C-alpha cells in the first residue's frame, strides 16, 4: 500500500484527510512534531504529500524536495477559495483541491 504524507496546520483537518486517504486504499502518514518535514519525506518515501498551502513549511524548496524524491506534491486548503488555491498550485505546477471535497475528486488527486 502506498503512503500519503499529510502536512496540515490543523490536527482535525489532518485526521479527516487521513480517513479519506484510507478510504482510497492508501496508508496515511503524519509528521511527528519532533521531526522536520524533509526528514519525514525522506524516511517515509510517500507516493504523494498533501500540503496545506497555508502551512509555514509550504515553500518552493519543500515542493522541490518532494519532487526530487519522486513523490507528488498536492496542495490543499480548508479555508481558501478554490480559485485562490488553484493560483498557488499553478505557480508551483502541482495539483490542488479545497475542502470540503467529494471522494471522487479527492481520489483523482491521489492517482499519479
């Protein structure tokens, strides 16, 4: 089963996304507060990384690191409007979604 690393600002949002990841047959992984995001990505080698676009560690350097490890960065936001998230995602050339989202749309995000 492929891992999906979740980087969310809110624990409740991370938990919700974790459930959605499981429903699509993947294994959700969360970053331990004691480890860096880069370390977690290198250790877990996830197929995809879901990143809250308002997370303090959501940077161009992080997205580059994710790609260098052959993972797929996917931006999301539980608070921003869809067009705002799309603009941010377009700058980084990555997929994106907003919450709430339907299971079908979410599943397509994970298909790489």
